[in-house]
């Protein structure tokens, strides 16, 4: 398991009965987590004195009971600054478990010894984009949601990267990649965080288990002749990390060689010493 254990502004304090207690900077949030199927005593007083709690409704969806949180605030991970904004579907704008991947991205780019072009697909609020740009790469950031791209630009400005080499693209990822292939554009590294389920711009259904392999084959068409890495994330329940290795190896190794490592992602739970599982990642690298 790859652990996101270098945070100072974020931590999982405790987890019990389908919920996790988190510290986001100066604020304590309680959010549901389907992985937490165990019980714990809940002795930490922040369970009772939390600043906001997200509760799911029996009819679907849910809402925040906001007590003492502002509309937005900031947290830092190293030299990166993120604007936190609790949203209606429980998210805050950052997936903290991805910090171990941000470290991987930066290490790969800094060790390359050459200019690196990165394509970040389903790029959300831009944490991976900022990690790559801060290491010196030029980045193409693509997400279909205009609001998410705007939020990512806010994070870039807060991190001192407003003038970094980042292209901000609001577009359907598949259609954008198809056009890049026709234009002959190539990238040395790809980051992908596709949804488990969704709909395209024309209402077409996306289901990761069915659609990810042909999509990977498409995206492989924008890789340069000497690619550096390919990072694939998955939050699909029940999808083993080894499946990500099989996907990446099947598409990339016949052409580029290299090797893949895949692991669960996790965050330490301070109160119990357990680790909260948070999806999985596969990392293909040319150097193996």
C-alpha cells in the first residue's frame, strides 16, 4: 500500500461505523466513507465538537450540517496550496490520499533531466497538475466541468503557479484526445483519474469496467516516442490494484516496454493506528 503520510495540514483522526473524522487545517469534518465497516469507541471529542458533518439522505444524496466552517479555506501540502470548499456531494476539492502520487509525479519529472510534457485527464481541481508544473513540466489540464477547471486555476494562483506552463482545457477527455492525435500532439507523461460511472456530453454512458481499456488504447496514441510515466487512478469498488497493472501492461508494454506497479492508496488513522483504504493507483514507468 502507498501511504499519504507526509501531510501536516490534513489527517484522518478516527473512523467508525461508516464515517471518518478528519482535520482539514483548523477545521474538523465528519464525512461518510463506505470502506469503514468496523466500529470504534469514538473517544475523540471532535466527533461531538466537529465543525461540519455531511449526512446522506435515505432518498439519495445528502447535505452538510455546517456549523463553523467558512465557504472556503486553504490547506498546504509542501509548497502547494489548495482552496477547500465543501460541496453538495460530500467532497471538498482535494483527495488527500493522492499526495503519494503527487510525490511520485514530481520525483519522475525532476529525475528525467529533460523537458517533460504532461497530459492530465479528468483533472478535477488540479492537484496533480500543480505537482507536475511545480517540478518544471508543461501541463495540459483537461476536465469537462468548467467550474472544476476554474477551481484548479484558483489553486494554481494560490500555489504561486499562475504563470506556470499550464494549458487549461474544458472539454470531454475522449474528444480532446482524439483531436490531439489528429494534430500530432505528443506527451511524455499521462495522468488519468477517470470516474467509475458517468455520462458524456451527448448522454453516452461511461462505465469504467467496460470503457477503460479502449480509452487507454486511445490515450496511448498521444504518448511520445520516449514516454516517462503513465499514472492511472481508480476508485471503483472491488477493482483490484493488479487489474490496473494488467490494463497498463497490456496497452503500454508491447510498444514501450517498461514496467508497472500498482497498489492500494491509504491514509493512516491517528486514533487507532489502522490505515484507511482509499482506492488504487497503477504507475507505469519507462525505466521500470
